[in-house]
C-alpha cells in the first residue's frame, strides 16, 4: 500500500519550484542567492475591463464615421489621458483613456479596455540559491538543511530566528508568556487555544508562531494575522511530535524560514519550515510503501501526533502494529498513519 510521506528531516536537499499565477517578469538570475522574503518575480492579476461606447458618445450614423474618429486599434497600450477617439469640426469632441490598459477589442464603435490589474509579487519562500529560472513564470530554489513539512499554514511567509522554545512538547502558549523581548522573532510552542495570544503577537509584533496544534475556532483570526502561523500536527490539542521538537530546539540561533502556504494535495504544495545549514544532504523520496521498521505518525485519535515504529503489517486487511516510545503497541488502520522520512 502506498504511504503518504511527511518529511521531517534534520538534513536534506531541498529543491522547490516557485511559480507566478500568470505570466510575468522574473527579477533574479540563475546562481543568485535569495532569502525567503526576497521578491523573485512579479505579475498583474485580476484586471478590470471598461467599455467606452464611442458610437453613442459621438452619435455616429455611419460606420465610416467611426473609422475616421477612432484613434486606437486592438492591441494598443494606453496610458491615462491618451486619445481614444476624436471628432473634429465646430463641435470638436475628444474621448480620452481614464485608466492605463490595453485595447482588447473594438466592435460597432464600442472600445473594450483591459486594465493592468493588481500587482502580485512572488517571494522566494526559501533561503537558498536560484538553480533555475523559468522564463516569465518563476524559479527553482535549492538549499541544504532541515525540512519540516506541516499540516496547516495561514498563507504568510516569514523568516527570523526562534526566540522562545517550549519546555515540553505539549506546552500551551498563554498570553502572559508573550514577552516584549520576543519582538521580531518566531515563537515555538505546543498548543494555542487563546485568541489573546494571537492578538498580542500581532501588537509586538512577532514574525511568526510555530505550534503543534491550535483550537479550530481560531482559524479565521489566525488567517487575518500579519505574521506567519504554522501548525505541524493540526487542530485540537495535539503535542508537537518529538522529531519536530528536536530539530527546532537544536537550531534556535539559526534563521528559520516559514512558508505557511495552504496544503494542496493536488499540487503537492504544503506548509514547510526550513533551516539552511552549511552541509549537504540527499534529496528525499516523495513516494514510498509501508514496510516494517519505518517511523510512522498517527493521524487520528487516541494518540494523534504520536510517533512510533511500524513493527508488523497485515497488507490484506491494511492494518499495522505500531510500537510507541512508551513500548505500548497499537493496532491501527494504515490509512491513519503517515511515514516520516
């Protein structure tokens, strides 16, 4: 049975493709070193459309009149104030562009203009080297270091050192634990169930919060926060798994990159925490099969987030026997496990 893989690795090769949502301009070159917050490409999205009815404005009676008055054609780029149509004579009239854009069509004297839209800036998301430029679309960025693939993110990107580590894997982050000394840093803890914590973090402000889990009712507030939030396990009260705890607490003084993107199973995009390190790692496998001896994680109750060793497999019934660090053995359906590699 094919197993879902979650990478929680102290050292690996990280190679990620970062793409614009539409064709645009790439601002960096191959071989250039970038930081997670660097803008590497830009484009324009969601253009608006405007129709100017020249025939109606000028009260045209014949098609040849429109041909004489129109000063633009499809494909022309317009700036504010450019002449679109002009009627000469005693009753001289001029129609000018009210916004910048492109003439996309002219039908029966109606001029359709597509605006430039809103500027979209693509950030690197990872600290590393641009190993490939994809013309008009984006880049491939490569680095070596620690990789933690997580369960949920609020859509932000941040980078900073960790300024607070939890005393245990299930520690709850409380309002009185948010200190002014944490300003500009990333706070790491086990669980958050308080809206006040998120609000205080915004007022400092923090650059990010990494949690094992969070109360589900805080999702709307977490999405609105100006800093990055990543949950390594999910919602409810689930402790940070031991592997994540070890990696983050042993790299406190290093820059932590948080790409708190939404998990999209169709594209493979998911929230990730990375730490660039001065050593070389091997590229991890993206697909694997369940086999005995693997380190696996429980995805559901009663031990959600717990990590153990897969000791036995019943492929026919798709059931495994997992030994926890406490030496307790649990029979569990394989669909309730993912593999940590």
